[in-house]
C-alpha cells in the first residue's frame, strides 16, 4: 500500500510539473484580485496565476489534514473513555465472580387458596 501511495504522489507531481511547463506563458501573467462590499473595497497586489494555483493546492492539502487531525483527537478521546468503562466493568464482573456463594435455607410456604363453593 505504501508503494501505491508513493507512486500516486510521483504521478501527481509529474502531471503538475507537466502542466506548469506547458502553460508557462499563461501562468506567469499577473492578476489583481478585488473585493468590493458596499462602499468598502480591497485590492491585492499583482499576483501571478501559478501562485494562486499553488496556494489553492496547499490549502486543499492542509485544511483536510487539520480536519482529520481534530477528528483523530476526538476519536482517541472517545476510545480512551470506552476503554476506561470496559476496564471498570471487567473489574466489577471479576469482583462479582469472586464473591463467595452464601448458602441460605429458603423456606417455601404452601399457598392455600380459599375456594368458595359455587352457589347455584
């Protein structure tokens, strides 16, 4: 499985480098980003296209890593709690298994029902 992952990364790197080499003239062109909200406006410095593509790629790699790291921490905490509960229940079960059996003499009482004769 590890070799498959490495192979996929090499192929991805090769395809991205091929993309950048074949589209150099377009990717070097600069772009000015603008954001206008009501009367407030913000513009960026001239940014080449390739930088935006690389930043999007990096953001697309980092954001899922952060999400899955948080998910792993949450699941680890949940697993730790479950293991603690299991340990407590096993200790309780072992203590119940090791309890001595008390022999007590239970008296059974005869239950007599008073039956009234049927009236005809």
